[in-house]
């Protein structure tokens, strides 16, 4: 999908949030994981969290959303097809095991 200059992207929404010019919400199913972060990344996330008032969890999810979207878009056709197949497989496995918990906001 090509974006035009008039289209608002997830990156635009994130930047508005990081500059205290916007907010977003989430409602849906989530899956908890544990992750270790390099200190410099943790300090940036903590600083953005304090600056915006967003929880670190919500901030990390928003940052990942932009990064994952951009990474998928950058894949060539062969790798995107393989990725889509694997993602569908993972979602099918999660459906069997139970997706996770439903939340109204992160």
C-alpha cells in the first residue's frame, strides 16, 4: 500500500503523541511477553513516558507498531509471502491455545 502525503500514518500519530499533540487508544486482545532492553533504549522509553504521560507498555507497543509495519513493507515479495504465511501459522496456533487477554487500553 502506497501512502500519499495527505494520508496520516501510524508514525505521524506516534510523533504527535511524543510531542504531546495527540492521543490514541487501543481495545483488543493482547499477549504478554518479557523483554530485556539495552540501557540506552530503556532510558529513551522512560524519558518519553515521563514526557508524554504514556505508560511504558503503551509507548513500547506504539513504537513496535511503527517499526514492524515499516519492516513488513520493506520486505521483498518472496520474504513478505513467507512472513505472511508464518504470521498466519502463529495466529492459528494462538487461536488453539487462546490468544491472550482482552483489554480496553494498554
